């Protein structure tokens, strides 16, 4: 699920908003790709996984729910949900940390 924001209306860095919402920074050691995660249990999975992208004055939050790690060696695919009630509820929870950003 994606959410696009105008970076000019934000009164804080989106990274700070994500930290307030309980997300931790994650750097993939294999690809170097940066993202943010919020674990739902003690282990690494399940977890909400969010990519933050800046493009042309906009901030794009791309959220999905990772259910589990790839099930075989060398695999990059995993069981993830990109839509649905849980993902929508989490996006609403993130929005609640800065309601003035999300008036639309």
C-alpha cells in the first residue's frame, strides 16, 4: 500500500514520524537498500516493512506486511501482504502520529 505526501507540508522529517510510530531503520546487507520495520512479535517475522522514497518534492511511503522469511536458500521472495485490513489499519496508525499531514 502506498501513500504519497507533499514534502513541503511536513513539519518534521518522515524518518522521525516513522520512529515515533515504532519503526526501526533497516539496511539490507545484501542489497544496501534502506527501509523501516515494525515487528509484531519477538522474532523477525511477522513485521510491517516500509520503504520511504523521495521523488520530485514528494515522499512516498510503501508499506507491506512480511509474514515470514523466504523459505529456501537463495530466495528473495517471501510471503507478504501489500493490501488488506491489517496493512490498511497500520497505515491509519502511522497517519495518527501526524494528523495534520494527512488531511486529504
